[in-house]
C-alpha cells in the first residue's frame, strides 16, 4: 500500500528534531540531509537511467551496520568520501559535513548514540525511494522540501535565507510564462540560489523537464544543499557553482556575464559591504560609477546583475526585494529612474509581511521583461499584502492568494484596491517613486461617525450604503432590514436578536443561497465521473489543477456573496490535507480492498481488541463505513451508552447525597466516599442487621445495588454489540466492491467534505451581514440626549447619597 506523505514527513521531522540537541538547525540540517541522500542513493542505484553509483560497503545497509560502533563518526566520513570519489563527475565538489566532530555531535558515547539514532530515523520501511508512487509524485523531493522548510523556520534570524517559501516560488514561476520553455536549450538561472528551491519550482512550471538550470551560491555548505536538492529531485545536470555572484560571477561568456531565458532570485535583503575594491566600474557592465548601488545596501546590485543576465530581446525574470528599493532616494533613485526609463519593469507585486525566513519585513516581487519592452504602456501593480494566513510564527500565502495574484496578472485588468496598470506618464509625475500605496489605494475601513445620528438617532445612509455588496447580491435584503425615513436616515426594522433570522428568511437571500447550492451540485455532477475514473498511473497534480479550475470558474459565475477564491481554497486545502494522499494511493494501487490497520492496541501481552470506531483505514475511514452501512447498529450502541451514563449519574448522586450510608469506603483526605464497589455494598446489605443499619439506609444501599446491576446489564449488552459490530465492520471492509469503494471515497468522503466546506462559507456570510448590521445599529443606539439624561440621573443619585451622609455642595 502507498504511504501518506503528511504522516511520513511529520514523523521524519519530529525524529530529526528530537536528535538535534543544542546544535543550531542551520547546522544540523547538513547531517540529516546527507543521510537522506545516502538512503536515496542506495534505493535508486542500479536502476535504468540512474547515473550515480554506490561503492562496495557504502550502501545505507552498511551505514545501519555502523550503529553503536565506537568509531561510527570516523567510518561514516570514510564511506561518504568513497561515495563522493566514485561519483566525482556529479558530486565531486560537494562539501560533506564532518560526522566525527565532537563540538557538534558530542564525544564518546554521546556521539555514538546520536549518530545511531539519526541513521535509525531513515530505517523507516515507508522510506522506499526505489520508485515513485505515480508519474508526477516526487516523494523524496517533497520530503527534502518539507525538511528544508522546517530547518529554515528553526534556524533563527539571518540563518533561514537558504530557503524561499514554496508558495512565493510558485507565484514567481507562474508569473514568468515558464510553461513556454519547451526545449532543453532553454535556460533558467538563479544568482543567489540558496538550497535551490526557487530553481526547482521554476523548472516544475516548464513544459520540458530537461530545461537547463544554473545557480550560484556564496556559501559552500548551502550550495551543497542545492546540489543535493537537485539530485534528490532526479536532476543530475544542474550546474550549481560556489562564489560571490556580485564580486565574482561564475557564469561568463566572452568577458561578460552569461545570459539566460529566465532569471529568478531571492537575494539577501539589503546586504551590507557588498562593494569590494575595484568594483565601482564593473568589468561586466552591470553598473557604472554613475549608476552605483550604495555600499551599505546591495539590493540594486543584485537587480542590475539579474537584468544583465537576461537575454537581450526576450529574457525575463523575477526578483524578491524589500519595499525600500521602490522609493529610496540618492543613488538608488538614479538607478530606479534608469531602469524605469528603459521600460524593463513589467510588474511589481507587494507581498504580505513576515512570510520569509530570517526577516519579518514585507517584500515585493519585481518582474523584469525585456520582450516587447518598448511597446509596453506601463507597470502593472498588484497589492497582495493582505492575502495570507497565520502559520505558526510566520505568515503564509494561501492557495486562494496565489491563484488571485496569478489570475490578476494574467488578466492585466484593474481590480479596485488590488491591482491596475500604471502608465509611464503617471510614474514620471510621481518622480519615479514606485511605492505601491501611491498607485493602489487601500480600501477605506475607517468608521466615519455621523454627528447628527449620535445626537438624534437613526442610521446614516452612508453607513448603510457601505454594505452595497450585500444589497447588490440580495436586492430585497435592505428593505427587509431597514426603514428609510424622509430625512435620509434609516432605522433598523427587526430587533437586534432577530437580524440573523430575518436575513435567512429574506427572499433574495434564499434565492442567493439556492444559486450557490445549484453551482455546487452542477460542479459535483461534472466532477464525480472524473474522480471515479482515477486509476493506476494517474497524474494527480494534473487532476487537481483541472478540478480546482472548474470549481473556481463555476464559483466566479454564480457565487454572488461568497468569494469565488475562498471556494477554490476549500478544495485546495482539502486536497493538501486528505485528497492528495488518497489520489496517490489510488494512482499506485488502484481502487483495491482498502487496508485496515490497528485491529489490536497496546503492546505485548497487554494487547486487546479495539473498538469498531478505532479501526484505521486511510482511504475509507471507518466513520464513513459506519454512516453508510451500520446506522441502526451505532444508534443502538449510542442508546446503550446513554443509558449507562444516566445510571452512572444516578449512582454518583446516591453516593454524594448520602455520604453517611457509604462510610465504608472513605477517602482520608477529602472525607468523601469514593470508588464505591458492589462487593462493599453487598457486604453492607448482608451485615445490615448485625451492624444496626437503619431501614432508610438499607433502602438506599439496595437502590444503589439494583441500579448498579441494571447498569452492568446495559454494559454487558454494550460490549456484546460493540464486539459484534467490530466483526461486521471488518467483514464489510473485506467485502467492499470496487464500485462501493469509489462511491464511499468520492461521494461520501471527498465531495461531501468539499461541498460541506463550501456551504459553510455561505453560513459565514449570514454571520458577516448580521455582525455588520448589528455593529451599525449599536453605534448609534444611544443618542447624546439619552446619555445626558442618564448622566443627570446618576448625578442626582450621587447628590442624594452625599446629602444623606451629611455633605453638601
């Protein structure tokens, strides 16, 4: 059976992180990832087309054999050097971490235990990289990406710059028309490639996976990560060089920097002291003494290098830069003016704050395109700063945010408060200041208080009209909620407590809700056959792209009050959480009998049969099987559970309200009867006459006994029903046909979850309208006159109290 990526990656990270000890994550990652590489190398060696080789005695099994060896660090170094030497052509310049370094790994037994545990992490049977599960599934590459993201997050300020968040990389790749790269001679280049994640995201968008990629990285250990990243993604032809791109560019041709079809970069923000001696007049003509980026800020140095590295007439690229480059003065003003007048900049996208590792400041993507630059009318600005979600300590672009940016860019049409094309003349009038708020006005969310309404009551027309998007979608809703008076002020019709009910009953809102349900049903009818047609060898990533685009198109056409991109987000989130793993299982194994796991719980002799609702099946969860086939049985069990709980409450009440009767089992600390046992009660009843127990106490004891007996009867029935149902459920799993599995997974699991999530969006609309209308009503609910009257009343009450106490004013 195929494995679940999410569980595998999480287990990998938790295991690796637990072994890190006091070592910084930016260092520990080097050790983890090289062992991951050895595991991959061992699994893939000998397969057709795989170029790397494993020396004798250097497979992952040989590393496993070193566990608990007193010289484990030294021997691991020897094996890694042998692997590097045998594959010198591909990884000859790969910098290897020192596995015999006591300053990082501890000495003696500490080092032995740490390295033994590290190797043990990758002994997981699920980590079999000998083949991918589907044509477009990159199990290992995604595992590397997952670990890199977590290492970057843990590395602290200034040490997480080796990784560009995948969501930002995807945006950049999609904006650059990389899908047009369809030949091996096409090239992609990153002058500050870090661990190579941005390069790989760009390559993933290309039509031809054999497009050539090039990268340069200043830090040798980070460059080693990039080379490993390429190899673990199955790319052995990537050319990654080490060196300072600004001082010593490694890709040169005819005395100038080499040029490429597409350039991408996420350079260090505002790098200080980048300008080495003799660089003022750059020999590669990237900058001149008259257009020289300041020594204390290298942002424009990287941008100018990127521009010089693009092919003259058709090169294009994207660079992530801090917002300061858009408006700073002095030398940077001159450079910005020069670049703008050359018409190099095609677009600027403002990103949210705190999405990059190592810094919390917001940044922008500057899109450079030399193709057709002279016919370009201006720069297309997108203000995407508000589109994100919190993800731990960082912010993250959601699927809807990525899609919204890409769609806006492709359409090149203005959207209020979000994007528009700014012509060159307007930029010139603003003295080449490219600060995004100059051109994209944010939505005004400031509340404008109406003095008249505060004085005399009523709801200002301006405030009601601010909710025009609601009234456009539901024309009769405004009339259902408000009375319009002759003086231009409104009054709320229903009581505040009834606003939600009025909204839900409004004819136009009901109609809007119906149209939304219709679009979901239409999409379900369209997609269901496609989902059931998924089979072995399918390409899940292509499928979800098609399904999500279909849902978005339907939502844009019919959704009304519900944001179409939020509908899109529901599907993509569910894909990431559940559907992706399911589709890869099906692509690998087909719609086969779903594997049922964990029919026993506990360890060793303490193992016990688990309950029917504890059965684990990744593809077809037991809750779905129970709901589809065993509702009568689960209802009976639920009724028995309720009866047991009710009788238990009766027993507890008897004990708590008759403490003297149950003194035979007291808790010394609290002086309360606890843990009353049936044997003690029976004994007390039997010895009642001898002990002089009163008739009243005896009746209470007998009532407790009969209630307990009744409860135990229900418990016995409950256990029997549970055992029977567990056996029936296991048998049902084994008997499921392929058509039944498809129905359960597609209809009851996938579509039910997605449609349910979308319907919840419509419910949220009700809450939003209710909240907005309620807030407006409360804003002007108490007039100044009423407030003054209340103040006067309070003042008189204080004066009376003072007079009673003998004080006068």
